C-alpha cells in the first residue's frame, strides 16, 4: 500500500514538473508581455519595472491548470491596481490578452501571441533587473501582502527603446536574433562603391564622347579650310586664264 502511494505521489510530482514553466521561460514570457503592456498602456519607466516583476511572479507561480485563474491571478490583478492609473487599469481589463494572458491547451498557452504574432518584436529595452529579479517583491516574500500598495510611480521618465544585440543566453538568441546590421552596412558600402565606379565610367565615357566630338569638329574645320583653299586656288587660275 505504501509503495503504491509513493508511486502515485511520484507520478503526480512528475506531471506537475512537466507542466510548469522553467524560470527562463517564465522570464522571457514576462518580458514579452510587459513590453506590449508598456506599449499599449503607455507605461512610465517605474511602472514598467514594477509590471515586469508582477508578471514574472505570476508566471513562476503557475504549476497546474487550476493556478491560471486562482489566487495567483487575483494577486496579480491587485498588484497591478496599485501600479497602474485608473485609465490604464480599465484599459488593461478590457484587453483579454493582458487581463487573462494564460490559458490551458495541453499546457500553458499565452494569449498575447494571438495579437502579436512576431515573437521577435520588442518595443522597449529589458527591465534593468531582468537578470537579477527572482521574486523579491512577491506576496510570498512580503508576508502575503502586496509590496506595491502605497507606492508612488512617477510618470516623467520614459522607457529606453529596444536595441537588438547578441545575448549569451541561447534560448534568448533563438527568439530574438538581431538584424545583421554589419551586413547591411557592407551592402550599402558596396552599393556606394559600385555607384561611384559607374559614375566614373560614365564620366570617362562622356569625356571620350566629348573628345571624339571635338576631334570630329576639328576634322570638319580642317576639311572646310581645305575646301576654301582649293576654291581660292581655282579662282586664281580662272582669273589668270582670263587675263591671258
């Protein structure tokens, strides 16, 4: 009996482990979701940092499908109500891919990708504590109460824009490969070189055409001079003959 109970508990544990996200997965998803919330809700820098923490705390707490709309989701909404303005919070609730970002479909599935299909699209830089935050402001670490209640979030400082660059995290690189700017620069340089070469060739051709034109004009001038000379000689002979 004990052996069967132990086996059942092990199977349940394995099932939960298979369903839960890794921390790196939760962190990437929290960043993507927060980036789009900042874009649509016009978050300030301090709001952006806090919303990322709240989203990450929510995602790392999910272990089974029942957690999606359980008290972790309720805590997330309460935390966000302290961070967002009234208008921002109403807008957040009206957009289901923000308000209910996760649903179950053979695993945790993110609704944000039905609206933003390009997973490489980012508007803003990573939060400053992206690599270091690990639940320090969660309910679990703050006596089961909201860390954000009573805090003031300034609205003047803007969020830095997203700048693609290589990351040491392979999973990050696979989802966020930056555009190869060096290739574009080289292409532009080569294009400019070719344009300059073509311009030089055209200039040389134009110079040759002008030279040939001038030579033809000179030849025509010489021909006309010779013709005039011949006419003059012919006239002199006629006059001489007439005098005789």
